[in-house]
């Protein structure tokens, strides 16, 4: 990508080593269909060139990234980076954030892209090359952003940073996570979406929410729903267009039952951020939203269980560093 003098991806002095911050990278060796694990030595060398005080901690099992991230934050790390895809980012954030806030408010989160979906990195405008992403980790813009939470009954809430999905979204994630992902993010997700839309049965669902225009509710035969904290999911579906990670509000889209042909015609609108052009879609902003049915739920591309469920936000709870040309809030 060509860059200008004002682009944070390439500033004067690019490549200078960060001497002042301690970085812990939580790395998923399975990211990028196993490419991260095969590039382990190269990743660790690149990290050591970018930061004088850096440690790469490799995950060994599901949920391990949360443990490593929490240990790093409690141990005083200035910066914790998730190296992997959106699922790795989700686990790391769940390690950094408790039910009421971050375990160490001084710790900054960032991501080093290496996965299939890569949707959070689109919102943070992170470069794909590892050296450039490490440069942004060192010098990028840091902003306090909201963190979403999903609640299932009396169980402790589960944090998410990007987008939560309900209904067919969760089935798509199951298909993607069970695939080899060799076709890359866009084609892998497209194939999973088309297969799911053919087979998924919409469920009559009552939705209730609280937003800037007051309380609302709707009864929708729900095919899918997007509860967006950030902008993208599904390898580039722009479901949070016009929103902000720091405004205290979710950007919500409720997608009703559609025929397969209607869904095909509607897919391009999900990539341009114009979901309202799909027949019957309901869009609004909400600080809290719940639904009453047994539709499955995913957060940041990871299946979490089935409803009923409620979504809330922890306003400005986490510091995040990115390459935003225009930060989501005034600095």
C-alpha cells in the first residue's frame, strides 16, 4: 500500500527500537493455518528487533491465551499484543478484562495480524506486514475503547471487543473454525455463509434494547443478528459502519428470514455497510440488548453457547493501540 509522510504506518525513523515499554506477545501457533507456528523463530527475531524488552508466549490449548494475557497484565506489562486472528484477540481481551473492568488499567492491548478473518485489524487499520504492525505497536495511537459483554443467565459475563453474532452467524463460525482455512479469509467465510444460509432455520425471537432514543422491542423471525462494537466481521462484512468503539453504543442489525436468492442479493450490501438495503433488516444503536430464544451466539468469531442472552458494554474500559488515521474519539 502506498503511504504518505502523514501515514502512521511509515514515519520518519521507522524501524527505531522501542526502549521504553515492555511488550508481551501472546502468539497462537495455529494462526494463519499454522503459518505462525512455522515462522516462530522469525516472529521472535522481528519482535526483538522492534522492542528491547519483549517476550513471546506461545499458546498450547484453547483458553490459554486468556491465561497468558492476564498473567502479563498482572505482571506489569505495558503492552500485550495478540498475534493471530480474531479468536486469539478475543481470548486475550477476555484475559485482560474482568466483569467490572481491566485487570491492569495501565496495560495497552494491540494485535499483530496473522489469522483467517482479521476483522479487528481492519477497524484498527493495522498493517499486515509483521514489521509494520510491530512499528504501530510501538508508536501508534492509543485510545480507551468500549468492551462488550455477553451474559447467559447467572453465569459470569464473557468479554468481546469486536462483534457478537446471533443465529446463522454462530453456525458460520463453527464451519469456518472446522475448516482448513487454506482458501484465505474471504473465500472461507463466503463458502461458510452460503452453506449456512441454505440450511439454517430462522427462529421467532423477541428482542429488547435500550438506546439513545429510549427503549425498544421487536419480534423478528431471526436469521442472523450483529451486535457490533467495532466495524467488521466475517472477513470484511461491514456491520458497524458509522459507529465507534468509544461511544458507549452497539450498532445492531437484525436480519429476518430470507430466501436463498434474497440472501445472495443482500450479500454485497453487507460488504458496503448498507445492511438497511436488505429487505426487512432492522438497524439501530443500543447500549444494552437482549433476546429470548435458543439461537446460538458467537463473539469475535468464537461460538459461546445458546440464548437467551443479554449484551452490555463496559464503557472506555480498555486501552487499545492502533494505526487509526482518524481516532474513534477526540484525543
